[in-house]
C-alpha cells in the first residue's frame, strides 16, 4: 500500500469518526420550519429522535414515501404539514383519512424536476433521514435492497443524517455513496437482528392462534425482512406479514389472469411488474416460465422474480438498456428466497428511481411490457388504481404512470393492466360503466392498451368508445355483463 493510499484510507476513517453523533445530537440539525424527508423504511432510532426534537419546535414539516412512521403522523404528533409522496400504504392510511396528512401527487420521472430546474415553487427537504450499511474498506456505504430514490435525495438535500444499520446487506448497482457526502452518522444505535430472540418471542408472546402461521412466515423470511419489523414481528397479523414478505398465495382468479397474460409474453420482452395485486402474483403463477431471454426493468420486486433468473428465463440478453442485468429501484416485494438469490449477485442491480423510471429511458428497451394492477377500469379504458368510492384514497400512483407511459411509447411495447373482475366477495364489479364522481384516474383513456381479468383479454388500443365497451364487457364477471351493456347503451347507443 502506498503512502498516498494509506493517507486516504486513514482520512475517510477520520472523517467518518468526526461526523458521528448520538440520535438526539444529530437531530439538532432540524430547525424551526424545516422540511424533513424520511427515506423509505426510515429506522425507528431516527424517527423517535425526530419526534422528540419536533416537540421542542413550533413547526416541523415532514415528507415520506410508503411510510410506517405512525407516531409522527398521529393526532398528537408534531405540528406542521405532513406529506405522503407517491404511495400511502396501510400504516398511514388512517392519518390520510383523518386529514392529519396530505398526499403529494407526483411521479418518479418528475420527482426532482422543479428543484433541478431551479423553480421557485420547488421544495427539497432541509434534512433527510436514511439508513445505510457500515462503510466498506474504501469508505463507501450502501443503501441496501430498499433504495428507491434515497441517493437522489442525499445529493440534493442540505443535510443528511444516516443511521448505520448492520443488517443492511450491500447490493449491486448505483447503490454506494462515500461517507464524505453524508453530513452526520448515528452509529451503534441499531444492532444486528437477533433471530433467535424473534423466534422465542413468537413462541412465547404471540397470540396463540397466530403462532403457527407466524413461525411459518419466520422460516421463509430473510434476515433483512425480519430486521425491518424485529421488535413487532410477534405481534403483527400474519396476513400483513405474508403480503409484505411476498408470501401471498395465488388464488384461482389470479391464476386465470396469469394464464391469459402468458399468451401475450414474447421471447425477449423487457418486463415491468407492479407490486399490487394481482400483478405481483404473476411470477408465482407461472406467467413468464415459458419465455426465453426475458429482461427486467422495473420499480420493485415480486415473489418468484429471482427464481426466473435461476431457471434461465430472466437473462436480459436481448435488452437495449442495462443488457444482461435485471434492474430495479428496490427489491422490496421479493420473498426471502428471492432476496437470498439476489444477495451478492451482480446480475441484479438497483438505481435511483428518477433515473431508472424515466420513460425516455424505459421506452428504449426492446419490447417494453408493463404489467400493473388496478382497482377499477371503466368502459372507456380509464384506469383507477389509487382510490375507491369516488375519491377515498387507498394508495398513490407509485411507478404505474411512468411504466405504463414507457410501454406505450415503446414502438413494440405493450402496457397491460390486470385486475380481478369483482371485489367484496363478488358483490361489486371492477369493470364499471363510469367511475364514480371524484375518482382519481391514474391512466387516462387515450393511453389505454390491454386489460386482463380472469375472463379474458380486452384489447383497447386503436378502438373507439363503443368497441372498447364491447371488449371490456366481455371480460367482466358474467353476473354484471347485462347491466354494463344496458348502461353502455344509454351512454353510447347500440353496441351491435
């Protein structure tokens, strides 16, 4: 080792040590009126310190993505505006319903446009909170498998506080950042996950009726997944953990949808698959097993995704962008087996969402094929994926508009929407004549392409309103087709 390299090695360590603070000391960077951004799955040690700091100030605004920071969003939480960006999630839906928090409508492709363009209306967080891995021998920390746009925020926010999390396993891609780019570190506050202790709590403290199911989930989860909910694992409903850990079963309707989808998947397709249901079940249901040389360019993972690589189906050999690599913004949504395949595997890479989900990039892929779920589709082909009952938000856009537009713009691409034909145990049709007043349309009718339910495939591209109605009524549940046809006739005249 040369004298210069030895000095650099020592220098980054000195810099790292000089930037360490306790959680309370670190959060003193938050000042009156600041906007604080929370990275996805922000560690509790930082959010707890933020809560204490915010209570000493008159106003602190908070922005988060797919949040779980419930105390910050409770009625007696800190004063100030609370924003939920892109995706609401189960944990904070009550806060949104109670108007404690508001939704920040945006897309990944436009998330930093106002700031990067220097627009006066742009507001980037003053302080950003995030978790990173311990530094490697060259002084770089990794954002791990749940990245999204953490790196993009670090490089734009005025001050970043990073908690060192020994449970984060480094992943490949543009996921590293040097310690010199982070202002403050909190080290030693997060301990390695104690798997034996989690199992013991399940066996002794979990509700007796949940123990068997929780132990089964525990046996299938990766240590990374367990670490995310370590203290609460034994108290969580098994259904929520199954969904979060990619362990949901393929129901008959989802299997039928996968069988229809299978007929549209071509060799060499570059696919994007959403994490909603039923789209996230398509890997497990075998929709892609028959194909050759598939590529992956997506937002998040889904259970069974990495096993396609093991089978030799997912090769990326025919991709135009990031050839030979499966790329995403986070591997959240994969199950434990997938995460174990991805760990240490250079065939899987993560990138910032504002780069990777830009349609100008995605549309360059060969045969870009997007597959996303919906809550409802009307007879014009308008896709609603965010709310129900005319404006009651369930979730946000996520990456669906970015991916759908990318597939629409790709000359040989296809934008596919999948949904079960009914909801509420078959009492409500998800194919509707018209969306209720106030419904938030995620994909407008002029971008509609292909819709699949368990009853078939509706091809809407290049079809007029009456033809679209015919296509969609044909894949609605049989119990609702006559009523849909009667409503369509009132709206557009005879469909014959």
